[in-house]
C-alpha cells in the first residue's frame, strides 16, 4: 500500500482496506496477549492536533503511537496561536519547520485536514473533519464487524440516527459499500442529508422496517451541537421513534450485533441495557479495535514514507 496520507476512505481500494484490517487484526491479538511489539515508529515524532474535544480518538492515537515506539506530543489547540489569530496554514508551516513525521488532526471544518496536508512534508491522518470523513473510525468499525461476523461482505447493515451531521456515517457508507454490503440508512427525514441516494443505500424512516433482518445495527450519536433549528420534536420523542430498544432490536436477525461510535446518549439513541449487553453489543470492542487500527495505519504510512525516501535517494 503506497500512500502518503490517510485523509479519507474514498481513495482506498478494497485490497488496501483489507491490508489495513489484516495488520490491525495482528495488532489486536498482540495487544490482548501483551506480546512485545517491534518499535516500528522508533525515532519518529507524532503530533496530535485536536481542534475539537475528543476522548476515545485522541487517547487511542496516543496509545497506538506509544506502543509502536513513537515520541508522541499532544498539542493543546485551545491554547495555541490559532486562538491568537494565526491561520491554519501558518500553523502548518510552523509545524513543518519542526520536521515531525506524523500529524494526527481533528478539525471542525470539512476539508481543513486536506488543506493542512498540502502544506507539510510529513504523513497526515484525518481524525475527523467537519461532516466530511472519519476514516479510522470506519476502519475500526469494519474490523469489529469482520471479527464478529467472520466476514466483511454481503451483510445487511443498518446505520441509524443522525446521518446528516455524521462524518462516521459518510466514511462507513463508503467503506462498507466498497466491500459489497447492503446498507440501509434509518432515521427521520430531517436528519437525512440531500443527495443521500447517490451512495446507493436504502433509506427508511421507520425503525422497525429499517431493522428487519439486518446483521449489523450501527447507532449514531444525535449531534445537537451541529444542529441549528428544529430537527427533532424532542429527545423523548426521538427515543420513542428512533432509539434502539428491545422491541426494535427484535426485528433484526438473531445474533445481530449492535454498534455505536460513542459517546453514547443513553435513553436518546440507545437503551442502556442493550449497550451493556455483551451478547449483542460490540461497543467496547470498537474502542479496543480503535487502538489496533490506528497502529496499523501509522505503521503502513511510515513504511510508505521510508520506502519513498529510499527510492528518492537511488
């Protein structure tokens, strides 16, 4: 896999997705067994730049980098010069002068990470930009599905809830579509983005119909902070119609798994008992797979970077 950055799922071919997941699966086993891992990022500097608050993503990138031997720096963007008027491009030029090897960036504006990647010499990973993409989340979701179901193709998968504001939904739509799955989008019309039918997914506004005979249920967080106006009557009404409870879950196939990228709003998107039911819920495994996937992505990007440097010297 020859690539300089991971800015989104769209440029990846199915065999590249499989390569990442195969390596991540090995790391997942190593992490569970506490087996020693080679310092493939030894001598590398990783900078995490999160312009939006994050717990799971930032922590897992930090753990992943350290397990691979990188020197990891977390920049406090709230205290950075950007809040003193510095532009994103100026920040990129400043960081580039420090010669980091890897930048992990989360930004509230779609396209900001791609712009930054054009201005630096190091590898850049998109940790979520606006409503655009969140590629490592889609990859960890794919790995979780593959480990639970034994395959990642020809499954019926329902993505439910706030589709309009979700970069997770977009990245999963692209990835799962590339892997030949049948995807359903379930939620109120007010939370469906325009042009959604271009992705080839089936759209349902009734939860019971949308979950009928599915193998995987992926619940999404209701992103109130991105909403400007009345997208739903109330959280109580939303839970009644679109929150995952036992009655709605009964429409899915026996053995269907339940996912959520977190953080969860219990009693809004999902019933707490279902979220904690380890016989159906793989939410905790998603968190675990996040570290393994990010280890794999950073390993592959650094290998690609080193190979490119060696070729340039020939």
